[in-house]
C-alpha cells in the first residue's frame, strides 16, 4: 500500500474516533479540574514512555496558558489565583531513585504520597489501562480522598475500575505502528493532547470570566 493510502487510513480512523468521542467523560474531567482550581488543590500528572513527555506539555499548558493575556505579553492581575500543577515524571533522579528503592510498580506512588491531599486531582495516562505504576498511584490518591482521572483505550483495564473518571479513546487501527498490542496507540496519544487543549481552553475561559 502506498504512502498516500496509509495517510488516508490514519485520517479516516481519526475521523471515526471523533464521531464517537467520549464527550461526557471529557466534560466530567473538565469539571474535576475546575473543582480542583476552586479548592486551590494541586493537579498531579503521570505517564510512561512517550506519555511522560506529554505530561511535560500538560505541565506547561495548565500552569501558564490560562493565566496570561490574549496577546501573551503580560500575566493576568495578581488577584487571580493560579493553578498548581506538578509532573510526577519531571525528575529523572527522583524516579530512578524510587525505582531502585521501591521498584517500578511504586515509582509514581512513592513520588505522590508525600504531597497529595484531599483537594488534589491525580491524572494518569495508560494505553492498556493496566500500567501498574499508574494504578498504585491512584490507590495512594484514593487513601486521602483525592480525585483521579485516567485516559486510556480499549476496555479501559484496571483504570476503568479505580479512576473516578476514565476517558476511554475508542477504535482500532490498521495503520503501521499501532496494530497488535499497540492497537490504536498513536490515536490514543494524540487524544491526550486534544483533551488537554480542550480542558485548558475551557479553564482559560473560566479564568477570564473572573477578571
């Protein structure tokens, strides 16, 4: 199959996903972010592999984008409170130390446990829905009554059972690189950023209504 046809397959699959997008769960996640902001809680975020890099993108967007003027030349007035956002993937020293001391399964839980409180929100991204280090961190969050959001695909795995809101990206793929055990993985990772941008844009609107 030539490159043009493969590109068309990718885009056709993307359109099919958009036609069955889990909008209600995205709304629930947005409302949870709003509530965390209103209660002056902290959002913690985590993911493995490429998703750890995506967490850095979320960190930048959530922490800064809603709190600057439309032309980006100046911040909003100082009376507008900011959102606290922390990446559990940001320190290679911390994560490798925790893996060495506690094991891979507990690395995010170990990073989260000293800081998470009841007003906080913990977000985790797992393609399988069964990433054990994500699940263990959600368990830590549950112990202090913090809220949890998972973004995953397929059946949702264990994330569907434990997270307060589980956004499951629908579909299956025939595009190279996201078949077999990686089924739909590129679309899933694309969706994380689209959901990030939806929520950040809505949060920006909410913040502007306060100015």
